[in-house]
C-alpha cells in the first residue's frame, strides 16, 4: 500500500474543533480529512492539541 503525506506531525500543535466521539469515547477531529483522536474532549470543543502518535490512518493527540 502506498503511503501518503500525512497532514499532521508528531510533536506539532494544532487548533481543532471536536466533531464527534470515537467508539472508545475519545473526541474526534479532522485535519485536512485526516482523523485525530483526542481523549478528554467532546463534540463542539475547540481545543489546542499536541500530536503524540501518527499512524497510517489516524493520529492521537493530547489536549494542551
């Protein structure tokens, strides 16, 4: 499978709006269509985040 350029980088900070909740209850945001999971957030939250992990299809971030 070809890897594509991901719009997020580990360690970088972004401002996002939480759009939905994941099955595990983590906030879910999208950056240029790329899914980012942020624990401790809920839909409607506008938060600053720091990306902690970047995977093939999604990223995980922490609220800062």
